[in-house]
């Protein structure tokens, strides 16, 4: 296979030998639609390698690097085509690169001299902090509650014949012995994830579940009978422990997903018009009242309230981006994007003027302040944002979106 100029520049970026003018050339090539696949792979690589303290890189350095990228974007744009999706999409992705590449580039370059800090008397601009991992409430069978983010690691207690343990990484693990013959009704627990949080747990059969913000999972502390069944609202990613004699069923609203052993994502927020099941590995059956469909890896089943199920090929990375620690938008309208951001940053969206029809693409870490996330949209020149901080508890926190 022939090695392209883009391949060469990416390799030089990785090993730290890229020159300043080559850095500009790399950004220009990555922002072109023809290099979509390489761009997405490259951005993801930078996402995964940026250091834990990436948020603390100084604003002056970020601004300088961004100006280089913005100049490339404007050279590519044609004013008469500003509203066409390909231009908007790749301008958005190149804008996302400004956030991502500035960190990767800084891994290999000395930081320029930092400008003096703003005087302490000047009020800081409003900003929203990202959500947190390992924040949730566990509701036991007797309705008592355990606030998990303020609970130390170790044994939390028992439910039925199951022991509940909190691991050092925050994960909740259920372990149980044999269910006695003729046991009574199963014992259920509920895990609730608030706005601006996420959590992970291991069910009694070894199944792993990741829960996104504003989600809820109801599950038995141990599995008996001929099937393993849980209920979910919001969004969850499952890695099902194989057990051919006991199929696993996930119920949400009036729909059900049936599996034996597989990896899949369920998006079942009540605020969404359609629920979606995205399959990464194995095989699942999506069941809506009166209709059922088998889907294969790389497919997504969208379940409408009227009972219809539509199946299409999708990029599974987009569906599970939240679980892997980043936002990924592909030809997504601004209102849909704001729903995702509001669940994570905890704000109310307010729209001024008609923003319908505005679509964007890009990828960025979930663990950045919202100002950094919004910046990649604003740099396209098609939309503006204003942050209202609210009080210390977050009440009154608002994001105003306008053209």
C-alpha cells in the first residue's frame, strides 16, 4: 500500500519530529472530507493519549494553536457553501481538532512564555465543570439508600444471599452463592445515576454494566429461574456474561432486548423520540410490541413508540463514545447535541432564534469544561452561546443558544 503525505505527517506528529509548517499542513489535510476515516482515528488516538492534567494547559498556548487551525478552516470555506453540511461537518471536526491537537502537540513542544494572570479582582467568566465518575445512589430492597460517591471501598452489605462490594476503582460488585431451592421472590436493587455522573457495576452473573448520566437500572441481586432480566431507563452499555441456559433480557419502556452473551448499548431516555439498541459484538433480538428483529454487529435498531423497528448500519464508536470518555457527534443537530451536554453538565437549554437545521460533527473529551466543548461549535461561525452560571447549587444554570 502506498504511503501518503498524510501518513508521513501523522508519523512525524507521533514521534515528535513534525516541523511548524508541517503541523499546519497536517491540520489542513485532516480537515478535508476525503480523509474522514484517518482524521477520526487520529483524533481518537490523541484523545486517549492526552495526560490527566490536560485541562491545565495555559489558555495562551491553546489560543495560539487554535488560531493556526482556524486560519486553515477559513481558507477551505467558500462563503456561498457555508450552509452545506460537508463544509459545516468538517469545519466542526477541524475545530474539534483544535481542542484535541493542541494537547497532543504540546506533548512534544515546549510551552511558550505564559502571559501574566488576570488580576484577581476581575470576575471570571461563567463556565460549567464536567460530570463525575462513580457518583450514584444505590436503593436497597427496603428502600434504604447508599450514596456511593461518599462511601469507602469495601463490603457495603448484603441483600438476599448476595454480598455488595465497592471496589477501589468505585465499581459496585454483586457476588452470591447458590440460590436455595424454592426460594421466595427475587430481591431487587436499583442504581440511580443523577445528572452529571456515570457509574459501573458488575451483576451477580458477572455481567458488566456502564450507566450514563440521568439513568436508572433495576436488577435482581441474584439470578434464578430460566432467564436473567433487568430494567433500564436512560442509557447503558452491557457486556453480558455468557450463559446459554439463561438468556439475558433488558427491558425499557415497552421494548425488550434478548441476548445470550454480547456487547451492546441501549439508549432509552424518555425525552428521546426513539430508543436505540446498538450492537458491538454477538447477536441480539430487539422486541417492540408486535414486532421483533435480529441485529448484527455494527447495526442499530431504532424502536419507535408506534411499535416500528428500523435497522441501519452505524459507526458503533459514536454510540459508545460516552462510555469511553468522550463526546462524538456525526451529522447531529444542535438540539440533540444540547440534550447530551445538558445531562452531563447540568443546565437548561434556551434557544433564541431558529437554530433548526444546524448540524455538526466532532469529537472531544467529556472531562473538559463546557467552554472548551462549545468553542469547537462557535469556531464554525454558525452559532453562539451564552452561559448563565446560576447559584452554587446549580439552580438557574442555563445555556442560551443563538445564531
